[in-house]
C-alpha cells in the first residue's frame, strides 16, 4: 500500500485482507475508508458524526456558537435533506411520499438527539 493511500485507508484487521467467503466477491476493497462518503453519510452513525463534527467546527470558529444546539439542529436538517434527496423515488404515490417525509422528519430528530447527547438523557428516564 502506497504511503499516500495509507493516509486515507485503514488496513483490514488481523490480516483479513484478501480472504473471501462463498458468495463474496474477491475484488472488494481492502480496508475501510477514513473519510465520510455519501454512502456512509446516509447511515445513522455517519450522519450523527457529520452533525457533531459540524457543531464542533462551527463552535471552534465562532466561540459564541460553541455548544449551541441550534447549529446541531440546522446541520441535522441539512444532512436529513441530503439523505431524503438521495432516497427519494419520483415514482412513489402520495401515500409513499407522505410516509417518506414523516420518516425523514423522525430521522432528523434522531440524528439531532444523538449529536446533542439527548439519547443519554432518554436512557436515564425512569421506566413507567
């Protein structure tokens, strides 16, 4: 692996590179990309990480916005809109579109809650 490529790709753990199982293509990439890609951005951990990083960067550049949840919410809405845009199918009927919008809104709320640390507070609520 070249030096430049090693900066962007993490090697597969425990020498798993090149090992395949039945039904898995041997031409799969060896390693894990380090940077966010459109494919990782549409996953919950990737979207949450992106929102959290945006909040940290904005907070470091504009100290008055550090720990400002509005920044996190706006970033979650932008990431959620990106996910919705990439998931949208123009052949959907009205019922499917409304359902997709509702799921998208819930996804934005979950991404924001995870990035803002609210999920830990939910876990602390008493049962019942």
